[in-house]
C-alpha cells in the first residue's frame, strides 16, 4: 500500500489560509486521523489528497511520486463520506459491485471480489436488499464495502460516523478498525470526535487554524501534549489549565491555596517565581467533604454513571476553578463546601505562558 506525504503544503482560498505549511506522513498500512475543530483545515487536507482541491503551494507524494503529476482518476483512491453516497435504487450487492462494473472487470472476477467483501463485512443476510431500506450503520458498511472492493492504495474517510446514533458508532468504528487492520490499506480519517480518532487511528494529527499542532499515537497525545491547545482539546473532561509558579519548594496554582509539594523534583526551563501554565487532568483532582486539602465550593456536580464531574472554586480566590472527575455517585450539591487535593500519582504538565509550548511535567 502507498504511503502519502505532505511536504510544506499550503491551501489558500483567496485571502483565507486553510492549511499552512503542512509537513505530515501517513505511513503505508497506517490509519492516520486528522483531528480538530471545525475550520481547522482537516477536510481541505483530505480534499487535496483526493485531488478534489488543488494544492496552493508545496507537494503531496504517493510514495515517491508527486500527486500533481497523477490525474485524480488515476490515483487509486477510495473515499467514504458521512452521507454514504449510495445508489438508493440498487441493492447492497449491486452498490458494492458498481465500481468494478464501470471499470469493466470481468464478471467472474468481479463476482468473486464482491462476495469476498460481503463476507468480510458480514453483509450476507442483507446483500440483496435495497440500501434505502437499511439502517444508517448498514448503509455505511455498504459504502465501506464499495470502497474496499476496488482494492485501493488509499482510503479517505470523511466524518464517516457523523450521521449514526451512539450504538451504531461504537459498533462501526470497531468494524472499520478491524477491516483496516485486515486489509492493511493506508487510510486517513477526518473527524472532530476525539473518541473516534482514539479508537480507530494508529496515530492522530491534531490541527488548529490550518496548522499541525502534534502528531502522535493516541496515548502519547494524552500523556504528553505538545502545547496548550492539544492539552485542552484531548481528554474529556478537558485538562485544567491554570497560571502557576514555584516558590519555597511548592507549586502554587492560580494564586489560590491549591499547592503541590515538589520535593526534590526539578524541571529544566522553570525558574522559581516565574509564571507558567500548569495542566492537571480532572481524574487527578480529589474532592471530599472532609479531610485534608484546600477549602473549595462546589459550582456544579454532573453525574455520569460511575463517575461525577465536579466544578469547584477556591474559597480563597473564587475566580480560580478546577474540574474534577471523581467516583460517583458522590451526592455533592451546588454551593457545598468541600476539600480539594491532588492524587499522589498526579502528573502536572507545564507549558510556557509565552507561546503555550510544552516545557515538561512534574
């Protein structure tokens, strides 16, 4: 399967820059997710790879071949869209077979390929049904089958799960990952949903305002975000980000009475008395009615089954707030006075106040 490489790629629409100086590689056989909020440039990146949009500057390569020298129809790319793009008057089998019929693949060969895909996607029981009578999940599986039957070198998934309900999303994202692993086809997934990206991708490229922020495996994105944007975007609930400083061997957060002892730990690039941004994941914040910790007031408590998400504000400085994710149901109420502390195994991520880049962690 082909690797795809973006080399100093720009995409401009008049005076608007959608993608800026993108350097990115999707390795052969890899599932790479382009993740970010609306308008971050991920869809423009996908369209340039497909040949739907022209590159304003830079070059995209399939292996060592410049894409600009390959006609879009000759790129052997398949796309899976959020709206399925199926022929409603055709059956599942006929939709999957359609790309082969327009390429004049011999009938026996085409039939064998279609049956292989139907078996792979477990579509046998509905293969002869009209797609317009199927659920959204079954329609999207048919769309994926139509993409796979061509044996493409690259599949581009453009928000493939957006129209599905929660149960269908859970099933289909595991199905897509299974199929991609079996087929080893190089794949790029565009999504704004970090759960989808984390569940399906080998690596995730996070984008903001057309600029690549970080590309890493999902666990590395969570454990070592490259900057403040990635830190706040990856994780649900998002990471707490507070102005902090170090004094007398302690980490002080938000000029409140939320202190963490540092012991002998030292982080290069952080000087005593100089402010920086500290990031703490909500699961590392402890909220209790009694015991040790700083005094705080509950702003709200959101039950989420076996956990509660709790917003607390400092009694010493009400403008300072933390979000905690604690075991539930806790029964905490708004305006209740509680004690706040940090887990012994907590990680504090440190970022520069100047450019938001990662300094290190404590």
